């Protein structure tokens, strides 16, 4: 096969739903050894069952709230114990609530920053400890958002976290290049998942392709970054947004 990801060990955080779930299933179907994660056991179990029912190697399922570093270490260490290597870490877990900036409490702010930015640093740091000792290095893929490029009205901590995430991607790419650890990002536009539908967000008039995306629309960019075809790409965040260029939301 031209793109071969068979037996690559791929951790996908927040893969108990939405985009992460779709990526986990598709990578498993291509023969990767996937590690799935989320906070809610029953949602993780559902993804485990889907992957198993398709005749793929059953995933390693690890329940963990990634806002705590000790949980992250457990996720990374269990993966290493199971497979003896970590080829790819996809930092996908994320989410936010919506509120005008002046109504957001310090706790609310911190929760969104921890979920979308600090957890990515924790996971990357813990994975680095394994990847730096691998001859082939490793790959880290951060799921960002168009909210990193455009003001996301009523999502100020989310927009700030994703903007910070893009520069974290660039910084880690430069710092860890000497270990052949490649760090890239994908910035989705409006993608139909439970989270985004509940928020009722996105005006298709602002999208050049005039439609919202589906989780499978992220797969091409993710596959490129997971595979050896991207071995000379690092520090890059690819927008997968159907050509969204206008306002994300109006006040
Ligand atoms: N959908 C969009 O339009 C869109 C657009 C741009 C960017 N994104 C980004 O894409 C990523 C996936 O979004 P999605 O739409 O697929 O969201 P989703 O359907 O809500 O799924 C989010 C996943 O993250 C997990 N998660 C959340 N907080 C976590 C934590 N503290 N520790 C561990 N797992 C946690 C959830 O698990 P539990 O339910 O068990 O907590 C779930 O598996 C996010 O980073 C999001 O910011 C999405």
C-alpha cells in the first residue's frame, strides 16, 4: 500500500466521541494499533466495541481526565507497557462552553485552558519522554481550531487556548526536531459532532464550500500527518475548514 500505517501505535485523546472517534476507527481499519481515551467509560466502551466488531485489532482503552498530569502519565506509560513504543500522539481532546467574556469566572476560564491547552502540553511532555529514546522519533498532532485564527465570539478562553496551541505546536516542533519528533496541527472549521451541533454554531455563508464538515473530512489531513509521507513537515497547522474566511459567529 502506498500509505502504510500498519502496526503504528497511535494514541488519540478524546476518542470516545466526535472527531477522535472517527479517526480511531479509521486508523484501526488501516491496521494501526490505536489507543482510545475519554472521561466516560461507557462512551469509550462503545468505540472499543465498534473497532472490535469490524475485525480490527482491539484498541487499548484508557479512561483518563487529561486535565491532571498524573492521569496523563498513566495513559502514556500504559501505552508503552502494552506496545513498547509510541509512534503518534494525536492531541484531540477538547471542548468549551459558550458565554460572553464578562460572564466567565476564573474557574470557567481555567477549565477551558486546562482542557484545550494544558492537557496538550502534559500529553506531549509525557510522550516526549518515550519518543526521545526511540530511534525513529515520533509524531505529535494537535487538533486546533479555526478559532485560533479568527475571534470566536462568546468562546474567548477557547479561542485563546487554540491560538496558544498553534504556537505551542511551532515551539515544540523547533525544540524537538533534534529528536526527530515532528509536531504539527490540524485546525478544523465547523464539523458536525454532538458538541458543535448542540452549540448550533456556524454560518455556511462564510464557508467557501457552503457546507459544514463531517468528522471524516479530517481524515485525509490526519492520515498525511500520521504517515511517512509527512516526514519533512513540522511546525505546520493545516486548516481543514472548507475555505472558511469570514466571521466565525456574530455578536
Ligand atoms: N466539532 C467542531 O466543529 C470542531 C471545530 C474545531 C475544532 N474542534 C476540536 O476538535 C477536537 C474534537 O472535538 P469534537 O467536536 O469531536 O468534540 P466532542 O464530540 O465533544 O468530543 C470531545 C472528546 O474529548 C473528550 N474529552 C473532553 N475533555 C476531556 C478531558 N479533560 N480528558 C479526556 N478527554 C476529554 C471527550 O470525552 P468525554 O465525553 O468522555 O469527556 C470526547 O471524547 C477538540 O479539540 C475541538 O476543540 C472541533
